[in-house]
């Protein structure tokens, strides 16, 4: 998979589709492989309420961000991604749906938002794109921008030992970016980032039933200041 250089900060990133050439087909392939349904389950776990502020970190082409705004019109939705091509598609998608969604360019481990800016943060099929150190920094940044009492709702492929079978699953799990994606590892990283009692919220199969995805939840205590000093 090709890593792209982001000119403004001289950082590389892995595009959502793995390569820019595949981006026009990304939404269709994701839908066919069950990704849209998996995101709907993730959204259903978040218990969104009117007036809340939501961040979709690593929003890609904006499917989840647009879905949130469509289902919860009074929620403020922000999507963040380093890929300008994906963001352009996300903005067009929101415009076609006549929905007000803000899309920003940036990295998940350097969130350009003030502390306690959001009530919910979502991440779908993004964490495995990150290097191990970037995962830890991302989770700490998510904790920083969440309000006391807020929560992270994360969806990603399981690690290489998640029980996947078949050609498609072997293809997905052969990626070096999934080797650090075991459940225990992600839960440990969430605990290190100060999330309160992070847990696995469920499993689902995608890729035509051949690969496992895992749902995670992590809460920020109402006494956030005290938790940060523990």
C-alpha cells in the first residue's frame, strides 16, 4: 500500500483505499464488504443526544460523518482526515445531501482542537492505518479533546488471530498495519490513554463473512482532571 506525503507538514499517511487510484471505488467496495452496516452499528452504540458535538477522526470520504448528521440533525459533526482527495469527496457528499458537516485536514495524533471540544469521538476502520506510536498518541489526543463524561466509539479490523478465514481475510490480515491490532493491545492502549474501563462492545463479520471487526468503547470520567493525574 502506498503512503502519501502530506506537503504542509511533511508527514506520510496511508490513504483510505490504500492507493489514490482506488479512491473512486472506495465507497462502493466498502458498502459491498459490509462496512456501511458496521458503521451503523457503531453509531447505534453511541447514544447521541441533541446538541452534542461529534468528531469523526480519520473520516476518509465522510460516509460516517454524513450519516451522523442525517440521523441526528441537531448534532454538530466534524470530520478530520489527512487526505485532501478523500476530504474533497466527503465535502461533495455532504453538499449533495444538503447537510452541514465541517471537514478539516489533519492527523489524528495532532488534533487541531481545544481540550474538551467534543462529546463523542468516532473512529471507523482507521486505527490499523497507524504505526504503534501513532496509535498511542491518537488515543491520548482523543481523550484530550473529549468532554468530561464523553466517550470514544471505535471500530476496526481484528488482529491476525481474530479467527478470520478465506482469501479475503488472509489478504486483509497480511498487512503489517494489522499486526498491532489485537484486542488486548488496543484495550491496553486505551487504558494507558486514561480511558475508564475500556471494553469490547461487540464483534461483526465483514468482507462477505470472512473477516472479523471489533467494536470498542472508552469513557472519559466526569472527574477528568483527577483522572489525568493518575
